C-alpha cells in the first residue's frame, strides 16, 4: 500500500478530469493502479515506459501534493522537475495541479521549480505559502483548497467489520513516524489516551495511512490498548468515509485532518509540517505543534474532552465553503482541456 493521502489526490484528479479525457498514470506499481482504478498505467521509474506514456499524450498533469520540496529528499525535486521538463520538450501542454511548493532549501531546486512552472499552461496550488512564492516569481496561478476536500467518500465494509460491537464514542488516532514525534512526546500521547479512555470509555481505532511509516507505530499503540483495532484500508474514498462514522479524530497527517474536517468529524491536529499548521490556522482547529510540544497529558485530555462534548466546533462554519472552493481545481482542468 502507498500513502492514502497520495492515493486520495489521484482519485480526486480522476474524478475531476473532463469526461472526454482518457487518463494514463505514471505509477510505482502499474498493475495495482490498473486493478484499483481501471486506468492505463506505466512504471514511473523506467524511462522507456515514461516515453511510451508521453508519446500518445497531449497533456501532462503534475498532479497533486508537495512534489517540489527538498526537506524529505534532495533527489525528489530533480526527478519531478525532470518529468515536467521532458513533457515540455516533447510538446505536451503541462499543468501543475493542486501543488504545494516548498520548502526548497537548495538554490538549484528553486531555480528548477521556477523554470518548469514558468513554462506550464496552467498552475493551481493548495496553500497560501505556495501562492505567495509563485506571486514573487510572477507565475500566474489559482489558489484553492486541497482537492481531497471535494473527493466523494464511500462506506468501508472492512471498517464496519472491524468496529462491530465497539462501544461509543469512537476515536480515530492517526500517527506517523517523524523526527518531531519524539519518544517523550509519544509517551505523553499514550498516557493521555489512557486517561481519556478511562474518563470516556471510548473505543480507540488506529488508522495508519502509509504502511512504511505508520504501521509499526500503530502496532505499538495497539499493544497498549488491547481490543483496539488497526484499520488499514487501500481505497481512499473508503478511508474518507470512515470519518463520517467516528466521533473524534486525533491526527498528524494532512489528509487525515482534511478528511475528518470535510466529513464534519471533530478533529484535533498534531502538526509536524507547515501544511498541517496552515490547515489548523485556516480552520481554527485545536491541536499542538509537535516541534514545540511540551503539553502535559492532563491538558491534552481536557482539550479532547471539550472538543468531543462541544455542540458546535470551529471547522463547521468553513466546511461547505472549502468543499465548494476545491472545485476550482476541476475548473482549471476544463479550461485547458476543453
């Protein structure tokens, strides 16, 4: 399984494409992509496969997420800029779609990003930081919320089976490995979850989004809370549907926060990344910045209790507008592709 957030962006893109467009996907696992989504797919790591995909194409969509950033990898921007530049050299109309640009610490990565974006037919971004950077570079663009806001959710039979008979309230917990989630921080979160469960008799549901970074952590948490299921689902629409059923979400990952808020589930954010912090600020979500985490377990429990018991919560007033505004990412596709 890949990253549920990345898969959700792909599904959102497929849903937003004009009906007359036949998509071809560059994928880490082309067979899985075809089986899951019914679209033609080519291996993104093989130059011959990439060229084959490009030769029959009219458009190239640099689709969704923070592709151009060098905090997690200095090589990643070289690869994605290379894909875009190759498409431009082969005469394809190029679209940078629903992007999050940066952070870009290396000067050559900033130069490459600006170079390929200036040559795009259209650009859309999903956060104000990226929009500000493009404005300084004088690159035309539109700013709209992450397209996953508008992705259609679906019910998950696997989730229904794994949670059958669990007492309410249901609390989804989404954590990932990251340098800001220190051992001390994790121990505080575990202590807080134990206290919270004692006070509320809540059922904890551990919801990893990516096997490689989330699964071991979910298993460690499960060992502390016997009877609490781990739910790992491959279909991102079903993942989003889960947030229609849980009562509270405690989440690190950006798309866990977005999916929860989009489905009107109370959400407490644990930010490890500027993108998560920006969503927290925009929606006035309660939460913690993990880089500066110094909170005691008792305070976390009190904040979770207040959120769970609140009649109205802050994201409700923004939800409908954000879902509607995310449709702008579809409009830019229609403008270019007809």
